[in-house]
């Protein structure tokens, strides 16, 4: 299938954006770089997605799409409210699903991971996710847990 061949060209090491101290935290596995602002797959698609938000990476396993949004929650909480963070996650989910269904797979089942940095305080996680009503269901994991979670899916596009 031609679309999968194009997706493979975007398989990249999964990494967070550079932190203020210049460090880059990365997982030890790959996924399809998706976000157009990071020169991902969406930038090369035939469409105008300038104002839409996209998750950072996606992975495919058969008819399943895994969305991966990487967040430095400790940094985000310094300048954004919890509600703004959750609204952003929801928007990225919706916009990404629309793009995926239009260009990649219209009937895929979706799994959504929010990947936080390894130093994210457990209290911050508890305050943001479990006690809030989140419109989209997603799994939160730390960067160092991501590869093992992805390895649970067989026949990944980006091994």
C-alpha cells in the first residue's frame, strides 16, 4: 500500500522538544513524526492544516492508530492552566483524527497516549488527569515507559 511506504519515510526517534536547559529527552524507539510544525507527515499532505493542532507522533499496527502527544507538564503548568492543557490535548486529538481519517485510514481504531517527561511529579499527574473530566480517553505514561507500551502492539509500522 503506497500510503504506508510514505509513512515509513517519517519514522523518527520519539523525542520531546528541547527543554530550556537544552536537554532533549527521548524514548528508545521510533514512530511516525506527524506534527507539521516539526516537519512531520502533515506538512507533506495535500491540505491546508495551518491552524489545526496535531499530535507529535503516530504509530500504526494493522488497523489501529496510536496517537502520541509529548508534553512537558511541569513546564506547561508554569504558564497554562490545567483546563487549557486539557483543551489543547482534546483539540490535538480531534484535529489529528480528522487528518488521519482523510489521508491514512478512515476506519482505524484509535489509542491515545500522552507522554510526559520522566521527571514529571506524580502529584502533578494526579492533579491534572484522574480528578478532571477528560473528554477523550487517553493513557498517560512517562517517556521511559513508552517503548514497552508500544511493544505490546504487534506489527508496528516503525519498529
